[in-house]
C-alpha cells in the first residue's frame, strides 16, 4: 500500500442499481402528543411487534436502550411475559440485565429469533438498506454478531431520526478485514472506489489516520476495522456491499439488507412507519 498517505478511494463513481419504485414502499404516519419522539419510537416498537413468548434481538444505541428499558417495565408489570432477549452488544446486555429481561444463555447462528430491533446510522430511502457500526466501537463489540442477529430475526425494526432516512447517502461504511493482510485489502478497496472515498484504519484510542495510528482497533474476533469514508454520493448501498464482498480479506461490513424490514422514523410531527415486506413489497399506512 502507498505508505503514509490517505488512501483516496474513488475515481470512478459507485455503480448504481435501479431504485425500487415508490409503490414498493408503504409509509404510515402516526401522530404523537409531544416532541420527545425517541421514547415514542421505542414504545411503539415494543407495543406493536413484541408478543408473549418471543425471543427478541436487543439492539444497540440510544433508541434501542429506551426500548430495552420499556420492555423491562412491560415484563415487570405483567403486560408481557415469557420474553427472552438476545443482546447484540455488551451495552445492550447490560441494559437488559438492569431492566430485568431474561437473556439467552448463549447465542449461536442457529438460534431462533422471532423479532429484533436496532438503531441504524443511516437508512437508504426506497430500499431500507441500513448502515450500522459507524460509531467508534470498543474491541469487545461485534458487527458480525449484530448482523447475525438482525439477519436471523423473522421480523426486524430499525428506529431512526428523520435525518437518518436519506435518498442520497454519504459518510462511512465500516469494513472488517483479516488482520494479517489488512493493507492488501485496504489497497483493493482503495482501487475499487478511487476518487469517491478514503480508506482509514480505525484506531482504538487517539486520533485516526490512514494507518490507524499506533493503536489500531482489533475486534474480539481478531479483525481490523477499515472505515470507507465516501466523499461522493453513494448511489447504491447494495452495489457497494456487493463490491466489498468480492474483496479478498474482507470478512464483513456494516451494510444490512434484510426483508421483511420496518423502519420507525421520528420527527417533530410524529412517527412515520416505512415497511418492505419483501424485496419487491409494498407498505401500508396507519
């Protein structure tokens, strides 16, 4: 790799997919009585989608924390019972323990998950493809485990703010790569997106630089995290994910494409519910 330089990613723009037509998406709006809509999104998600006897994937982030706390209150009041949680991170496990939610002893890829909720960094309008993992995580957190639980769930809800639901995306996508040959993977990604993005290795402490500083982040699985920082609009998350999957040394990334999927969007006017019931599905409003 060209040493000590910003690996400017992109000369040719990202290839684009034909976007879903608007009638493939259903948008529902539900008015709320106050402007504190993050708690409303958490409450709506628990009240609408979680039923007695479910195994529930417990997400990470501000709204997921609120949903976990509210779910715990519902269990303590007897409004719900026989719920088992599957935490996606140490933070969600700690929140669940504090809230009194029983947890699955050990999560495996074959575990049955009836429903999962999570925060997302951004959602692509028209496809409901999400990006997770942008925030600087600790090495004991795992995008792999989070995505595994999201993909295993029979039903998935993301909870986001209105400004996180966008038709034109930019910013970063985290990519997990093998530690031994991380520079080769970074170079391939650099060449893949030349002119449209930069590739930086994520540090565990201190400030970031292209090589990740003296203390690069290592995940609990032993992988390095590359932040692919797009400076040009991302025309298709699906195409970007497909391209990253083909790079030698890439283990996983923060792009989540899941059907069926529901997005609960908060704004000053209330909640909007957007659904994709399948790859070419429609959504209905409340």
